[in-house]
C-alpha cells in the first residue's frame, strides 16, 4: 500500500507567493511595495518585511538629486511642522525597498545639524544596474565623483553628498574592461 505524501510547498513556491503578494500591493500604491498608509495595514503573515533604510541629509535637494541620478524616484513625502523635519522616500521601481531621506529643518538661527563622519559600521547601500559603464558615465556627467571606478566591469562606488557609500553592481556577467574606466585610479575612500 502506497503512502500518500503531504503537499508541502517548496521554498521557491513560498518565495513566488510572497513576491506575488508584494507586487499586488505595489501596483496599488505609489509607496513602492507598501500600502498607501505605509506599514499600518500590512497583513500579519508571520514574515518580517523590510521597509526602508534611513539616511540623513544636510541639503535635501542635493541629496535627492544624487539619488535621482542613481535612478531612484520620490515615492512619498511627509512634512512635520511640529517636528520641524521632512521625510522623503525614494525607490528604484515599484516593489523595490525605499531610502528614507530625513532632513531636519534649520533652527531659528538658520543652522543645520552637523554630522559626524559616517561610521564604518554603516557599510554601504548597493544597487544593481543594467550597464555599469553607462551609469557611471551619467553620474560623472552629473558632477558625481566615481570613487572606485568599474575597472573590472562589475563594481563601482560613489559617495552621497552626506558621506554615504553607494555600491553599483553590474547585473548579469561583468562587462569587458573598457576605457576610460580600466585605467582610472580610485579617488578618496568609500
């Protein structure tokens, strides 16, 4: 007599199911993969949901321009008159995790907060791009220093106006080494 096997979903099936839930939410919201009210109406499904990474900005427009040059777009914004701050959320595409840019407004004397140098414990943010050479050329043309050029056709680093390291990685296989990148030297640290 044969034993009946229980139908247990595979990890791949579970991952596809979660992805389908996330994308359904993304189509219904400007807030990337989150519902319009952020996390308040997320289903209690036993999963931990990554929401965003927060970075502080000394100059909101300059920081937003940097992330826009990387390919992110604003998904939502919150202004707090009482707290005297602005939160801007940016993402690369619907369904992608967000960056929360926090800008604390200047005080009554016009002074903005001073940041300590970023800690090495932060590490970096990372984004995969279709063509690392084209992305680095566009960033360079926008006035952004390529701190670690993509000599290997695979990886580059840039720094945000607020000192946050950002890694760029080539999607798929590394591109063949090409100039001017192959002979470029590193600039500063990242």
